[in-house]
C-alpha cells in the first residue's frame, strides 16, 4: 500500500498578530519558513498607511521595532517568524514642529510619505511677512554620529562613543539657492523648524504699543485747538 501524507499547517506552531492589523489573531505558521511580512499580509495588513505603521516583534525577552515599509526597503528587517512570536502593529504618524515667525506655530503631521522643507514651510502658511527673517530659518534634529564625522572631521575625537548628535541646519531664502535646497531637503520625524524674527520686528512691536497713545495724543491736541 502507498500512503500520501500532506501537512497543511503546524497548529502547534503559531504566532500572534495584534494592534492596528486588519485581522488580528493567532496564525499558524506554515511548514516552510514564514517571514514577518508574510504574516502581516495574512493578518490583512495595516489599517493605516505603511509609512505611519510601526511593527514590533516580541520574542521571549527580546524585541525589535521598525516601520512597516522598511520590511520592503530593507530586506534584512524581514526576519523569519518563530513559534510563539508576538507581532504588534502600531499607528505612529510622523510629525514635525514649527515655531517662530511662521504664520502658524503648531505640530504638523506628515501628509505624505516624504515632506521637503519647502513643503513644511508651505504647510504652516510660510513666513510671517512682518516678522520673519528670511535668512534665519533653522532646522533642529539628531543625526547619526557617523554622518556628523563626515561633515566635520575635526569633531571626530569629541564625538567618540556617541551614537546620535544634535545638529542645527541653517537655511537662507535671501539667497536664491536656498529655495532649491529647501525643495530637496527632506524632513524627518520629530524635526523642529524655527524661523527667527527679523531685527526690526521688535521695533515694530514697540510701534504697535505706542500707536494707541499717539492716536490719543493727536485727538486731544485736535480738541484743544478747537
């Protein structure tokens, strides 16, 4: 006699998908190796956009986190799933903050996968015509120490042992080249965008304060002359 045995699934080997998945639940692992992206696909994918979704893989006491789109962009992140793994999908939209002489000071979510500095300034209404210094637009962020060493080799010794370094970029729109730089310079999650006040802005505030007093004095003088 001949017997054909087909194993359709290993019910003893399962992984759990929870969070912002379309179909969270317990999923049996296939006989062949199952990778993280395959299991997320079985769970219906993420409810939110891929660039706003974070995947956390918990295995025993260890865990790792990456954005869902990075499972495709960086194949080394698409690891094999082991029995007992827990996968959490979380909706974490990226944001940047705008302060200073912009028409709106606020926390701004990314509307698309990538946002340039020019688009970020446009989102908050651009520069305030009466206060902003077009030559004083600053971006604050943390950069990897290796990148900073390439930009500033003279700081290599001071940066020894550091992983991330606070960096401030300055953009001037008084130079036409600044507009082209702003068009290609991409924003990152938690960036801080600050537009400095023009030196004459403080004088303008002073004039606004004394303007009512000046108008009152002119009115009193006119009454006295009558």
